[in-house]
C-alpha cells in the first residue's frame, strides 16, 4: 500500500508539468483567437496551477470564457454602432 501512495504522490507532482505542456502547445491557437494581449493573459493564467483551477471553475459556472475572443468583441462593437 505504501508503494501506491509513493507512486500517487510522484504522479501528482508531475501532473501540473503535463498540463503546462498542453497549455504551451495550445498557446499559438489561443493567441490567434484572442489577440496578443488577451491571449497572453489567458496563457499565463492557465500556466499557474491554482489560478487555472479557480478560472476553470468560474468559467464552468457561468458557461462562457472570462476573456472574450477578439471576433466576439469585434462583432459586439459592430452591433453597437449599427
């Protein structure tokens, strides 16, 4: 049983690193969708493990992204002016 606890502890220490690899791999797509400023903010928030959990929980509760995509902002600006 002790061996499984040691293995579980080692895996838990590695999981944030695996998540960071996925976030960095997806960074170009996020930067393209959200722009450089908001995309960079999104990537940085997703790289911080505890902040990412809080952000994901809030997004799941409200059902939308906290940081809007640039196409959404452009479309809303056009609707307001029209």
